[in-house]
C-alpha cells in the first residue's frame, strides 16, 4: 500500500515516518507540509538520512489520490476538517490524527473553538480506540487523542464489568512537552518548563468530551468526569492516574481478572502487578496499566502510561491502519521501549 502524510514536520508526522519505514506492507509515496516545500525531509532532520529522503510537497488532494491509496493527516486541529473534505467526497481512505473528526459539530465548536468539519464528513468517520473498535474495511478513521487513549484504556474494563460508581471518576493526567505540539509559546519555553510542574486547562481540556463520549458506550451512566492535565518536565510520555469508588469491595485478584479478560487478546496493553512507570513504555506502542485498591476509603487507583507520540498518536494510527486492512495488528509496531 502507498500512503501520503500531510503535516510531515510535526512530531506525529515525523513519528509516522519512522514507524512506516519499518512496515512491510507500506511505502510512503509523498509527504506534505505548508513550509520547507521542495526540501528533502532528511535535509531538515539529518537523523532521517536513509530513512526518508523524500522532498516535501505542497498539499494537493488530487495529486495525493493519484499516487497513494490512503492519506494520514498529522495536522493541528482545524486543518484536517477542511483539507480532508475532497478525500471524503472521493471515498478515498483517511486516518486523521487530529481532533477534527472525533466529536459532533456542536461539541467540537464548543471545546476546540474552531469551525467543525461538515456533517457529511463527520458521519463517515469512525472513532477508533484500537483495542475496542472494529474498523475492518472502514475507510475513514478518527484517531483518539493521547490523554483520551490513556484514560479510556484505564477505565473501560471496569465500566464494562459494571463495578464503578459512575459519578466518582477523577482523572489526573500528566504529559511530556511534545504533547503540546511544535508551536512555540511562553508556556512551552525551556525556562518555564525545566524544573517545573504546571497544571493547565483545568476542566477545559478538549479531550474531556471525547473521553466521556467513548466511556458512555460501555456505561451509559457516565455523564461527566473530573479531569485535570499537567505538564511534566520531560520530552514525551503520558501518565494518567485515575481515582474512583467501587460499587462493592473487590480483591486485587478480582480486579486483575477484569483487566486480563479485557486485554487478553490485545498485543499492546500490558496489565502489571505493580504501578507502571513512564520509562517502561517510552519509544513503544505499549500501554502499561496497574492499580491499587484502598479498602479503607473504597477508592481504586488506576495508573496507565503511554508514549504520547506513539500509542497516543502515530503508533495507534498505524495500528488502526493494520486493523482496517486485516493485517497483523503488530506490523511495524513491535518496538521495544527505550527504557533508558
């Protein structure tokens, strides 16, 4: 299969290049951006010499469809909603890594403060959390957000089992700086990030409605969650700590069985005996999940960790590509974590 990537110079676009370069069934046919047109990607990023020496092209939907079989959008929010429209009209496969096709138009406009995609396009896209969504033979995939992926994977098994007090869910999520994208800002300046810890967008993060929308598929009583996001002084990774109350006390063996049952056939979710740490997943498509139940307070703490650029973005997009086409789910993705 030949694919094109729009938004090649962003963190997720560059991560797609590295993953797809190791994919046995995929060739990158073209790469696109709004700047550095005509320059080779490996000229801009010397670590990609011999990995991707393609020249960056200006976006042209018709040319992409002529030379490729599928297009990835690794663009900031507000871009794919416009640029993907010709592909939707032509019934040409799209995987969108941005938030532009995850929500109904009214919710997107409220939370992203941008003009939504057309209803025609939104109705064609399938939101695909890879472990729980059947996308075989689908053509239009909306890739989940990074915070959303970590949170949903931590909570869905418990909601499926019906053991959660739905109004008790509190999520404390923390991300490395790459989660904020490449655009420079005062908040992402080195002197403000280094040796610091900042909570931002409290109760306002755009992944909140996406998470609630997905969780309701497994428990319709979930109408709200308390959700906070903080910036870690690290390059990449997400650690999500979820606190919730159980409807009745459960043993660790009971809880482990619930998670094992949900993830026994999923190659990229690992249920741990202890609380996980970021180093165990950075550089990989794995999600590690651990938990601890407090019998005194009846509070269950669940911790999930992912690499925000891989499982939280490009890796899950490739995982969805594999599932769409009926390929081995792990193709191009069995990468060991960096750890050190």
